C-alpha cells in the first residue's frame, strides 16, 4: 500500500470517526443519563444497606454475644 493510499485511508477513518463521535441523540442521552442516575441511586441504597448490616453484625459480636455468654454462665450455675 502506498503512502498516499495510507494517508487517504487514515483521513477517511478519522473523518468517519469524527462524524460518529459528534453524532448526538438527545433521547438516547437522556435515557442513558436516567439509567445512570437510577444505577447510582441503587448503588447508594446498597451501600447503606451494607453499612447497616455491618453495624448490626458488630453490635451482635461485641455487645449481644458477651451478654448471652454471661447469661449462659449464670444459667449453668443455677441449673447445674
């Protein structure tokens, strides 16, 4: 392939790509934006749910479990 045909092919490719990149479709852009907003909202909700679960697990592990073990020891001495 000669250098002029390579240059021509490259120019054609750049022209096609620039036309493709500059093509705007407002309804599609709006739909994509709406979907991204919805996805972002769902990710935030999921993140908050994970934080709540982590807090609940921490509460059980460090507060409730020791209380249960203490009550178990008391019951062992009273029953047995």
